[in-house]
């Protein structure tokens, strides 16, 4: 039961972040030279496979003109 609650809470937090980015984009739509933000959400197994086969920095196309680097090998 706790696992299901954790899954639901994770989904809600991801959607909350998506809505925050969307509202920021709407608030700044008339600002000169504002570039929209975007969110990228992936399933954990897909991310895990990319981490296992990691060769450094990956770049995923977000649209016709955006590229977002995903940094690997972060440590503290």
C-alpha cells in the first residue's frame, strides 16, 4: 500500500512541476526575448537503461530547435 502511495505522490509532484513550468511560460509570454521552458519526464526503467549504457552527456531533442543536455556521472 505504501508503494502505491509513493507512486501516486511521485506522479503528483511531476505534474506539479509541469504546471509550474507551464504557468511560468504563460506569465512571461509577452516578455521580449523570453525563451520558453520545458519539462522532460521519462519512466525510471528507461532512464536506468540509459545510465547503464552511459557514455557521458546525452542530448535529447525537445522540439524543432531545442536541445537539452542530460548530465551523467554526477557525484557529491
